[in-house]
């Protein structure tokens, strides 16, 4: 109210989304969620050079040709089980390299294959092992649960074991 008792004119109007703005915002949210989902499920994963499919990893473990290491968390092992013949070592352990060296009897030249849920963490850990001097690192990019590289150990019906 003005000092004369008359109402003051409104200087601003409440902001509202236009239909176009709302639609564009919704499209942006869906696009971002789609990109995050594709990354989470590793949909663009592909087999490369020294990568193994889950069945090839199983055959190599059974033949004693590789050490398969499941680098997921203990709660993940409990939910899905671990690949039969795999050694579970949580990649978050501060002594991960030392624990792996115990499994390889101190040798960094033995073939070590890494498996995680969908191939994201195993690819990252492969680079860390190479930097630590391991020379034969293999990846199972489809992982236990599947990715763009394949359906995964569990969906393929490959044998599972329960963690200790």
C-alpha cells in the first residue's frame, strides 16, 4: 500500500515454466539419466585384445591357465556368489597388491584375470596392476552381471561358489 492508501502496482509476476521449457528440461533429465545408466551398466564395453569372455575365463581357470580374481565387495559376493575357481579379493583393500602377490606366490608374470560386476572396475584395476609390474593381466569385461561385452557369468549359467 502506498502512503495514500492505494495499492502499489505489482512489479513482478510469479515465474512459471512454459510448456516448452518444461519439455526441454524433461528431455535433458532423461538424457542425463540415460548416459548415467549406460555408464553404470557398461553398455559400450567390447572385447579387446587380451580380454576374456566369461566362458573362456571359466575354461582357463579349469585348465589351470589363469588365476581369476573377483575384485568386487563382500556384499556383492554374498548376493550373487563368486565365479567357481575365482579368488575373492576386495579391490578396496589397502593391501590388495600384497594379497594378490600371496595368491601368485610373489610372481608378477603369472596370468591374472580380473572380474567385477560389469567390467568397469576390472578395467580400472588392470591399469593399476600393470603399473605395479604385473605383466599378464586379463580382463573379463562382461563381468558377473553382464555388460555390452556379454551377458555375464551369472546369466550364462556358469558355475558359482559361495564366499567363505
